[in-house]
């Protein structure tokens, strides 16, 4: 188990470094100057700004300087777009909003997705399974902005049951959380249905039924524990994606999360802020994948082999 975790940690470090490298050079290749807006500052001011952000000695020097700043000091540097703010200040202010939204969306997707998949597998070929198949197909196919706009029209504009956006109350969380959860709910429903069908046809399940165990005990004691391994494997990347993939949802519902900050930073070519947010998202993704791998290895010893 120690070798398993060590190899995953080494892979994680490599992934973070590669993401940092690719993101940095893509930003450098993007046209535009972050220090020049509608009016170009005087040459002396422009030179001082470039020195402050280590952009005055070439791209490769900036690449090494920023990497050393992160590794040695844990400092993501100052932002260009937010006066007197550091990248850590912006992330510390916005990340909890995205995490709260993503956590609620993940809970909705997990509970409803697994329940729907189990129901579809038990009633395979009958109307609950048909409804599930059509619903998951729509959930996977429809873009997030279409789902969000539809929910806004139905529950905020036409009926005024829920607020159309903002942040601060439970009612304001409901629409964006469901919008963000739909895609992952559909994937989890299809995945849990397929894995449940595989387990139901296994010999040990037939043996349990032949012994006279009640159907609910067979499902709870034999089917669900074995069918959950595939769901556990999916939860790692799904958790990271749902926590970091709320850009569009935050824009639609005017939520002051990290996704909204990231979009604005890209438009302004705020190099330190974009790099900092990408690294935070990458670490989240790697960490969730690592935890999912460990959970799967603990649940099924064959994975460690």
C-alpha cells in the first residue's frame, strides 16, 4: 500500500509541474499586454511594472522565478487586476463560495444518481428504466447554460419561486446547485445502473437469493457494496470537476466564486492570478483522484495488485 501511495504522489507532482508549464507558456503566447489598457502608461511606469512581476528579463526567467517563488516560499505573488491584493487573497476570498456550491451539487448528484441507477437496474426494461435512460441522455447532452437558463425561466421568471441569482441564502443556492449537478447526476446514474446490472448477474448474488434472503437484504448487503467500487473511482475526478467546473454556472447566477474570477483574469491576461487559480484547481483534481484511488484500493484489494 505504501508503494501504491508513493507512486501516485510522484505522478501527482509530475502532473502539477506539467500543468504549470503548459499554462505559463500558453499565457505567454497569448497576444496582448496586461499592463496596457485603454491608455498606454509612460515607459518608466511600464518598466517598473514589469520588474515587479518578474517580466522584465524574458519569459524563461519569469517561468523559473515564479516556480521558485511558489516552491520556496508558497507565495503566488500579487495580482495585476486587483490593486493591493495578492493571488492568495483573491483565492481565499472566492474559493469557499465555489466549494460550497460544488459540495451541494455533488451531494445532489451522488444521492439522486446512485438511487436512479439502482432503480433502473432493478426495473430493467420497464418504465422506470426507460424514464431513467431518457433523462440521463438529456442530462448528458444538454449544455449547462441551457439547463441553467431553463431552470431560471421556470422557477425564477415564470413562477418566482426561487431567486434568479446572488449569494448568501439557501434559496439562492438551489438553482445553481441543481444546474451544476445535472451532468454528474446523469453520469452517476448510468454508471451505477451498469455496475449494478453486472453485480446482479454474479454467482454470489444468485446464491444469496437461493438461500432465501429478502430482496432488500440482497441489494443492501451484496449488490451495493460491490457496485459502489465503480462509483468510487468516478467520484475522484467528478468531485474535482464539480468543484472547479462552475464557471458558466457562476456567470449565469451572478455568484462571486472562483470561476467568475478566473474568467475575468483570463480576459485581463492577469498572468499571476490565472496561474495561481489553475494550480489550485490542478492540486484539487490530483488530490481527489489520489483519494479515489486509495479508496478503491482499500475497497477492492485486487486493484492494488
